[in-house]
C-alpha cells in the first residue's frame, strides 16, 4: 500500500551554487528509480543555518511531496547517505486527504 510522504533535503551546494537545478533533477530521478511518484517539488532556496554543527553554515533546502511504498524510504535514506551533495535528509508520512467525492458525502 502506497503512502504519501514529505522529504526535506538540505543540499551542499558550496562552491557550486549554480548547480542546484541539476542536483535536484538528479535527486528526482533517484526518487523515481526507487518507485516513488513525485507530486510536488518545492525549491526553498539557500538558507543560513541557525548554528553550524558541521562543516557547512548554509544549505539549499528542497522539499519533495511524493507517494511510495513504505520500504522505499529506507532505500532513499541509504542512497542519499552516500551522496556528497545531500547534507541532511528528513522524511515524514503525511495523512491521507479524502478525495473530493468522499469529502462531500
């Protein structure tokens, strides 16, 4: 059974600020390769961190809304963990929204 998820990824674009578009396109393909159906991609732009707990003081935030099997999340986490351009990743399951016909009934 497929569920809806939201994934917030922080990208390391340090030294390659113009490459964010290509990185996001590559990440979208990785989602689709694992069987996820992307509904929406929100490019939240570069943001300064409140505090730096690592080598970066800013990152490029991207939010993905997608539908996938629960097993896909672990596969995505594992794949992006070894990706040098993905600095942080966070996933949450979204509540199902009723179809318009169901809401009216």
